[in-house]
């Protein structure tokens, strides 16, 4: 994946959507599902699919985080109660219905939907995070639109997100997206709940999520009907996305073609991010992770890394530590001097077997076809020296 610069801080959401190259769009149940019939809102879904197709035609990559599986399942199984296992049963029935709705909406545009089911563990544990990221990247590479939903069928209360705003933010972080769009039942953040306070002022641009701004969420503007989120969860999601260098738009989805409406200047709130996603990701690797192993490199590998290349097995002369796939490892040169740090694509025992070998030998040595590199350049931060 190529490195991207930070989005320009523009006067409105339209410029941010116009500049983004990889966009995550979160769609809540209250928009996607008719509360009375518990069926998908077909006309609205078709219009959104047209929006997504338009973004794709412009060369943008799009990921959708879609609620709706539980609501659709309850439509088929109305006798279900409120226990966790009842929600899981509803999700089990509703997930196929949700994907059928998305596939049906995208198919006229020649687009393929790919289901991605995640739990909190999948986006917070590094090994699962790397696996999920690889799946999303593969789908995008092949032109598929990933449809992400919480894996409610298996998730326990301890590993659930509970709302898809936070899941969308973690998805944007995982995918290193430029922009997160949270479609809601309101057209952005106000100084107070506009449905209760006629003097509430709309905030079109937020450059810093200060305590005062976060307090404006306050549980207000909660989605009605079949949704579970509110403005407070959207601001919490924006915080997560912002820390990953991803800007956020909070906009109304209660119109046909809501993404086109944003591009045309519809009222919305843009929450800017100070850095691009790659810069934020590199900062996280360099500053937040403690190395659990060491890879010693030969002189040729050091030169290649400084030229912007990934670390190949052939350039590794030594492996130490008990690291797992996805753990942070330290890189040193033949004289023991620090070169940088990175996330290992293989566990220590596998890395030891691959040490000094060619990439085309990996499948023979390990018995499966894994990554062709020990550390990808995107997962590496080099020392300035």
C-alpha cells in the first residue's frame, strides 16, 4: 500500500471526501432497516450503492461498516428475547440477509461485496489485527467492497464492541484509511441537541477534540428505532480514527445518496486529523510497542532497508527472542548497532528457519505459503542515523 499524506484541513466535509483515497463508511441500522417491517430500505440502499460505485469509479477504495444483521434476524425470528444468545441467534440468521441485501444493491454496478466479521479481539490483538488487515487489503486489491460487521454470532459481552461506530473507527485504523464517514440521523455535531434546543449551533469543522467538544456529545442525538449508537459514541469513534491519522465526517444519512450530498456541500461536521494514516501508524510502531525479539541483518539488507525496501529472509543472519507473528522486533546491523524496529510477519521459530534463505523457499521450509518478507516496509520504522 502506498503512503498517503494527511488530508488537507478544508472548510467543510466536501473537500475532505474529495481528497480521500481510502474511505470507510459506517451505516447504522436505523438507516438501513425499516423499523416497522424489519426489512432493508431498498431504495435507500440502492442509492448508497450508486454513491459507492461513484467513489470506486474515481479510483477510491471503499470499505463499508454495516449494522443490520440483528435487526434483520429479528424480522425473521420475532419471538427472540433480549438475552445475548437471542441476539446471537438473530445475528446468525440476519448476517446472510444483510449480505444478500448488499450484494443485490452492488451487483448492478458490477461490484462484489465481501463479508468481514470482526470482534474487538480481532482489532486489538496484533496477530489477529494483522490477519484481518491482510484480508481487507486482499479484498481491496481485487476490487471487492468489504462489508464489515461485528461477529455477533460468536462474540461474548467481554469481546463485543456493542456499537458499530467504534468498530468503524477500528476498521479505519486497521485499514489505514484517510477518512471515516459516520452516517447518522443528524447532520453533524451541534453545541447542544438541536431537537431540544433551537439555539444549538452547528459545528462544520473541528480541529481538536477538546474536553469541551467531547462534552457536547453527552449521549444526545441518539439514533432512534433499531439503532444503538449516539453522538457520544461517534465522537469516541472520531478520537480513535484521529489517533490513526484518519479524519472523520459526521453527516446525515436520511437522504438518498448521502455521500453525493456531502460532495455537493450538504451540512456535515468534519473532524480533522493532524497526520496521515501512515505517519500515525509508524508513530505507533516506534513509540507504543516494546520489542520482544531481535533480528540481525547483513550489510546488504541494511542498505536495502535504507533504500525503502522490505526485509527479506535472505538478509537476516540471526534471530533471538520468543516473539510471535505481529510482535515488534528490533533490527540491528552486523556490528550490533540499532537499525530500527518492525512488526514480524513470522514467529521466532519460523523466522529462524527462514534466516538466510530465499523468499521462494518459504513454502517448502514452512509447509505453507506465507508472506514473502519477514517485515514489510509499511510495518517498519528505521532509526534516523
